[in-house]
């Protein structure tokens, strides 16, 4: 059954999502390492009753060093460290971060997210990604990134180890009984002893089971193995969808796979990204968008497209000619397919394509008044394209404040979004069950 109200995530980046956001006169270009900036954004999202804030992550300076100088890519916090700080200055809002399975150890990841879940009183969520680039591989002793299928196979095993570790202790294990001297009950401790194809992890963790049982499990790859992993394990899927029709097809596809794993459709929430460019009038919104577009340096725009379409060199092609045929990417396969589909469908030149994705890297952009934005969200939600949305403000802090002040009240008036938080954990906000410990019968 479809849920009655939508979920909202505030997908935050230092200056905003538009490639040229930091250059906008009203954007905060020093946002990357400004804790007060992130605190204000998070408090604003919490005032807007968002389910969660979300930080993406990469394990390299993204783009080439020559292009990096024109972007904010080299000015970012480790998101888990940032979220730990934000946990201390907020009460209700969920705290979600990407962490890669390809360049990590399950024990380390399980421990860190368990720590964040305890620290925040049950508000953490892990966006599982397999990483996308050779640039990241080069920082971890490899010349090339793992092959696409291989890294998803590793991710499948990785997540099983992580959830196994989170079950190291049953919920009531820690009695801390001063009289007997027993700190935890030994029969409620379980040693994982995992020996698999990719990982060997004994366990147990050295931290109790978390308030949410498991932090919320999120998955953000939309390729075939990505969807299979999501259908088996994820509770939220982040995805980029350009059109209502594509989003509906993706929604039906992923939801349709759940029964094969003994799961119900409502156990997984699908949240496409939407980038709202908001004005008091349509003309004001369009001006704002154009102002950002005019700030895109051609080589930076081309670099974004080339990088996200699979890391192929597009510099030899006529910018006003069509996108050439590209080999299948070993990077983000679903995003490459989206770009090719978009270019063909709208008959875009390379220049038009990079400009089209400069705002939100392939996510759907809506330009208009708060009402226009609310109408789009309502339509996608009601017409089975989404259970909620990751809101991607074009530049910050303005883009988030405009959404909280303009769009959220309209969604609330329409009964599509909560007026108040009813729970305290991210699971409760999202309407997800707390998983039981596998050893507790
Ligand atoms: C909302 C959203 C956020 C994402 N965040 C990250 C991220 O932080 N780091 C990353 O490496 N990939 C991120 N991705 C990309 C995917 O996780 C994945 O790497 C990519 O789509 C390749 O997977 P695929 O080949 O299964 O499509 C994100 C995707 C979406 C839709």
C-alpha cells in the first residue's frame, strides 16, 4: 500500500548543488568547512520537519586536478565526522551519509555507524555506494577501480557482514549490574565468524546494538546489480530520474523485485532527487536559474559530463555537435544511461547536455514558484513515481530556506507532509520497522 505522506531529505553540499553554486553572489563560498553554516542548514531542515539531511561522499579530489581548482570538490568534511557534530546540535532530524563499500572494511563501517546511531539517539542512515572512479582506486593501492559486477558482489557480502556485526549483542545484553559485577550477559553476545569470498571478520563489535537496531540502510546505484542489491537489502533508494515516466518505471521495477526476497513494497522507500529553483514568480525563478547557468565555465561543465558519463575524454569533440557513442561505463552505469537517453530524447549537443546537467548532475530540476514545485512533488508522489524526495537546493543557504518557507507549508496544507515529527528516530520518520536481532527468538 502506498504511504499517505511523503518523506523529504535535504541533500546538502557546501554551497549548493549547481556546479557554479559557489560563484553565485548570494551563495556562501566558504561553506565547505564552516560548521556554523551546516548547523544553520540542518536546523532549518529540522524546522521544515525533513526526515533527514544527507551528505554524499567521494574518496578523491573529484575531477582532474586542473578542473578541481574551479570547483568546491577539494573543500569538504568527512561526512561522518560532520554528522557527529550536527547530532549534538539537533533533536529529531535524521543524519545520513554515503560511505563506500569498495574502499572500507565492514568492521570499521559497522562500528562508526553504530556510534553515530547511539550518539544521535537513533537518527543515522548509511547510503551504501560502491564508489565510481579510478581516481578513488588510486588512493587505495589500486590502479583501477573494481569491475562493476565485482564491486557489487563485494557490496552484497559487505552489507551482510555489517548487519551481522550490528547483531553482535541482543538488545538487552548490557545489564551493567554493579552487585554481580556482570556488565553484559554472555549468552546475549554472538560472534559472527564470517568467512566469505571477500571478507573474513570474526566479530563481535565493541559497541551495543543501536537504538534503531540497524541504522537505516540506503542504496544509491540504479544499475541492474544496484537494483538487485537494493531489493534484497535496502530500506531507502536514492535515484536520479529525469522524467515522470522514467521515475514510474524505476519505481515499479524496484518495488516489483521485493516479493522475490520475501519483502513488502512498503519496506523500501524510493526517493528520487529533485532540484528546485524557486522564485516568487516564474520569471524570477527562471532568471535565477539563468544566472547560475551563465556562471558555468565550459571546461568545467564538460569535465563534469565527461567524468560522470564514464571518465571518457570528450575534449576532442565539437561542443555543438552530438554526444558520441560511448562504451559502457565501469563507473556509474545508470547515470551514463540517463545522460545518453537525455541527449538523444531532447536532441542535445554536448554543450547543451553539460549545461542541462550542471544544475543537478542528472536529477530532475523544477524551476518555478513554490506552487509549481509542490505540484510536481505531489504528482510524482501520487502517481507512483516516488515515496519521497531528496531535495537538492541549487545554492545555499537560500535554496533550502526558500523550500522550507515556501514549499513545505503547501505540502502540509495538502496533507502530503507532516506538520510535526511523531517519532524520534529516522526509522520512525520514514515509517520503517525496527529490525529484530537475528539471534533473538
Ligand atoms: C542521490 C544520490 C546520491 C549519490 N551519492 C553518491 C555518493 O555520495 N558517492 C558515490 O560514489 N556515488 C554516489 N551516488 C552514485 C551511486 O551510488 C552509484 O555510485 C552510481 O550510480 C553507480 O552505480 P550504478 O552503476 O549502479 O548506477 C549517488 C547517487 C544518487 C542517486
